[in-house]
C-alpha cells in the first residue's frame, strides 16, 4: 500500500469512527458548561444505540430510505428523556453528580439489555439490513478534486456531515447567543448568574437534556454505522472516550470536534492497523490506550492546560455562599 | 427523629422503593413479580450450593466497596476501582502461575502482588491529583481503560497469543475442598476471610491510628487540615494508594479463588462500579460496606436463577441496583420528607 492509498483509507475511516464521538462529546460540552458533570454519557449512548437498532429493525419497511433518520430522531428524543433522571437527581435532589452518572450508566445498560431479552428473547438483536444502515456515498463534482476528493468526498457519511454541522452549531450557540452566555455563566458562577435573573436550575435542566439527546444520537449513529446490531457490548467505552474528547478539546465544541477526529484516527489504526505498513509494527495496545493517556497528560498540563468550568460538579443551592 | 435514625432509614427506604419500582417494571413488562422475587430468593438462599456461591460473589464486592469507601473518607472519589481490580487480578494470576513455592510463602506473595498492582495504579491518580490538580474522577476513568487494554495485551503475551493465563498453582490457590464439600460443590473459597480481615484493617486504620485521623480530617475539610499542619497532598496520595490496595485484592479473589486464572476481557467486570453502590449504601463505613456488599452480591448472584425459574431477564436486578443508587444519592429529598413527617407527628 502506497502512502496516498494509506491516507485515502485512514482518513474516511477515522471520520466514520469519530462521528458518534463528536455528537456525544458536544453533548458533554453543553452539560459541563452549565456546571453538571455527566459521567452518564456512556449509558445514554447505550440507550440511543438500542433505540436506534430497535426502530431500524421494526420500522424499516414503513420508513424505507428515511429509516436511519427516524431511528436517530427516536434515539435523540429517548436519550433526552432518559437524561432527565440525571437532571432531577443531580439538580433538584442535589445528588452527587458522579454517583448519579454512574447510576445512569448502570441503568442504561440494564434497561436496554432487559428490553432486548424481553422483545427478542435472546441476548442480542439481529443485524440490521445493510440497505437501511448508514451508508457512504460520493459527493458529485467534489469527489473529482485531486487529492481532496478521494480523501474527503468519495466515501462520505451523511451523519458525519451532520456531526460537523452540530459542532459548529454548538460553537455558535454557546459563544454567540444570549442563551450560550447564560449557559456559560451558570457553569462558571451560578450565584452571579442568579443575581442577574438567570434561572440557574432551568438552564442546567436544558443543558443536561441536550447532552442526553446528543448522547442518544451518538449511540444510534454508532450502532447503525459501525456495529450493525445491539448487544450488551455494542457500546464499550465510546461514551467515556467522548468524555475524554470533551476534556482534550478543553470544553470547547470545536476543540471536542478536533479531539474526536484525532481519537478516530487512533481507533482506526488500532482496528485496521495490521493491514497498514509501519503501523502494523506498533502493538495495538499503544493505539488503544492513546486517547486515554493523552487526556491524562492534557489534564496534567503537559499538553496545554485544560480547565473545567468552575462550578462544574456542584449543585446550586439558593442563598448559600 | 434523630440524625442517626435518619442516616439508617435513608438506605433502607431506598432499598424498599427500589424493590417496589422493580416489581412495577416487572408488571409493566408482563412478568409476575411474585414469581420473580421468589426465584431471586431461591437463587440466593435456596440450598447450600446457592449460599456458597452467594458468599463467593459477596467477597470481591466487600473489597471493591472498601476501596471506594476508603477513598471517600478522604474526600476522594475512586471511580477507578475497576482498573485497579483488573490489574490486581492479572498480578495475582501471574505470580500464582509463574512460581513454585511453598504455600505459606506463595499465597501471601500472590495476594501482595495483587495489592501492590492495584495500589500502584491508584497511586498514579493520587499523584496526579496532588501534584497537578487533575481531578481524580476523570484520571481514574481514563486509567480504567488503560488498565483493561494493558492487561489484555499482557495476557495475550503471557499465553503466547492465547486468551488466558495458566492456572494458578495449588500453592497459591484460595480454593478449599473443605468449604466446597460443605456447600455442595459450590465455588466458595477462603477469600471471604481475606475480605473480612480487610474490613478490620480499614476500621483499624481509620479509627485507631493517627494517620487515619489525618486522612479523615482531610476528607472533612482539607483547608482546616492544612492549617493544622497536616500535609494534604501526602494524605491524598496515601488514601488513593490504600484504596487501590483493597481494589487489587478484590482482583486477587477472582484470580486465586473463583476463576483460577486471568483471561482477556471484552469489557469491564462491573465489580468496580458496583463497589460504588456498595460503599454508598454502607455510608462509607467498614461495617456498612459488609452490609452493602451482602445485599448487592446476593442480588447479583440470585438474579442468575431468575431466567430459568421465572423467565425474567436477570438484568431486572441491575435495574433495581441502579435505582437504589439513585435513591440513596438523592438522599437529600428523602431526608426532607422524613423531617417533615416527624415534625408533623410532633405537632399533634
């Protein structure tokens, strides 16, 4: 394999692996920016993956070519509803946010596998029909551009385009709108925001539900594009990797996008590395642990200092200093 | 109502609500909750075989719970018990199978290796927190996956491309023909004694030593502890290291007792995360952890009987456990309700 063929293989595949991470990491950005730590993203992705596969399997004949979009929409909505549990516990009931997030992870997995066994009477679903999976396509005209064409436009997934749009949309919302300003204020200094008439708890509820919806969407995308079915092991760490991407991207939507793409490269190399020259000499384990090690180094300040929003992790109690 | 009574009532109420919601879920899903819960009961206490295996299941839960609880007492959230446990598992399995020594040396050595492996992995997180202010929750999550992949790679190497290590030698094994016979061939092993010893160790460190007093002081108020001349950073590192030691021993229970080897895992064992539930329910006290571990260990093992005896997926128990965590974590609202209730009574 020549160098160019190598790139033409690695980059589209990296974008494919990065796409679910982008959605989920952006969800994490919303939640943490409002001051609520969401360790439960893994569980929310699991719920999303299950809902996505369920809708795809059951309603493909009804929706036809719109199936993937309906499945993603359903996962988006159910993910948002599911995250309300985290919101109620950690915002209204002042539960420890990390504990509540752990409970979301356990509950998401348990409920999804319970439902699979109840509905299908076995531990995993059937594979979805390949024609109704998220498939790649080529963008006319753009694909003919030398170098960039085969690199970016010959094997495109519609969901990847959506992911980029969501990332830039999130940047616009968080940094260019009054809503985003309030969101950040609530996460940095809730008391000041409260004094200025911002409803802290309402903002946090909205942010957590957005994170749940995007996490569910990420799960549905992963299940329909990479996994193809749902079992207890379909989502194995993607949610935590999304959290890593959010931190490595310094709680910024575009940063999270970049980190997710970078982790996508690492995942591609660890999955398909044995067929790529040079990479095949690196033991897969180094590529597997790379995202996590890099995140720790970033937090330790070796790769630029990553600082969390100031009030993240603390419940806001009115009138308490 | 006194604070003490409320502190005991909150977990009990949470368990009851959890079980009730579990029953509702079963009814809504078209299953019979009476049949479900009686299958669960038989799965736990049905015969001596079940009781033996239930105790076996409780063993690592005690150690995982101790690990989480110990860190909590110093104000640290060790969510990395899972990774520390996996490395302890690997270390015990390796020492147990690589050496030929008399039992009196070999078994303690294998246990020590597991404790050291877990302690080292947690030390990294403690060090990062003390020196670089890296939040331990994120650091330990990242270290969990790092541990999982490293352990899998090492197992692959040790076994020349296979998927499990060699069996641990008899001289390092926790298995006991006596306990086996007593419980109708269950896989109960001596690990439970190690676990209960560690419960006493944790109680002793926290309640009877100056160091334990310092650890708790840092947990209560680290600024006050600092002002009183205690080194907060040193105590953070120490607390994480001891916590990881408990977690590593939890892994040794699986390596030397239950499974007798270490095998490549597609994902986490779940014991570390359940340890959070155990510690939370036990209010982070050594004795509380024993109760928490007994409850969750029993539920987890008993659940395996539910698909056969009642046709209900065993995940219903994981749902119930997750709900119990939610309710205990939301203890604030239960407290408010209890206080209102007791005020009303006083008013009459």
